[in-house]
C-alpha cells in the first residue's frame, strides 16, 4: 500500500455559519481532515499516517504540519515522514442556512435547512518530487430535496456536507493514484477491469 498524509487544511474565514451557530474554521478544517483520513483508510488502498503520529515525528525534526506551507516545505515534510503522497487543500466556502417554513396544510411553522454548500480546493503532491499529481475542487451544494430531508438540523447538514466532500475527494484520489485499467476482453465481450493497489 502507498503511504499518504493529509496535511492540515487551509481556511478562508475565521468561522462558518452553521444554522444559528458559528463554528470555528479550525474545527471545520479538523473535522474535514478526520473525514478524509477515515475514507482513505476505508478504501484499503493507502496506509494513512495519522495526525498525532505525523506531528510527533515532525516535532522531533522541528517541522510543523501547516495549512500555509509552501510546496517546498510540504516536500520536506513528506520526505521526513517517508510518505508517497501528501493531500493538502483549502476550505474555500462553507454555508448552512436555516430559516422558518410554514406548512401549507397545518399552518405549523418549523425550522428548515434552506441551503447547504461547501467548496474545497485540494491537491495531491507526489513525494519526493513535489509534483502535483492532481488538483481539483469538491463543490457540494445540496438541492432543495436534500435540504428538506435534513429537516431543520443544521448540525446534520454540516456533517453531511463534510462527509460527501471527503468521499468525493477520496474517490478522485483513488482514480488518479490507482487508475482503472482494462486487463482482458473476454470472448463474450465482457471486459475485466483492475484498479490495483490492494
């Protein structure tokens, strides 16, 4: 298995509005990083060096995992950790808006999630060359039906946004690091595919 480290994600805001609450951007970056590590581990294609392990190793070398690190600094970190890839990025936008909605049948007023959106820019760097293997953007914008299914639960919308964004980023990472290859065409026209890496 190839080794990967998820670098702390950058943020553009000091906090994000999630319903009636303000969530510190550092907490949001940490939550998304946890979700990314979870999906990478569950893919069973990577050895993921966890946050505490990576930070402990780097502390010994006087290096710091940082969202503001340059590509050169990330290369030094990657080499120190002995990793094949670094996943780094920035949360460009996160919004969960709620509002009051009245039922046309019962005149009952309740809180509803009206909009839920997250935008994450990310890059996968190859170590030790610091080559950008892939750069992309995860844009998750829940449609009205998806928002309706969340009822008025802004916290559930927040968790769902980060979960879907992390899953999309991991699917892109898998597709680029382990591309699907046609291995064989059978006599009946079926194609045998392999994504390797296991």
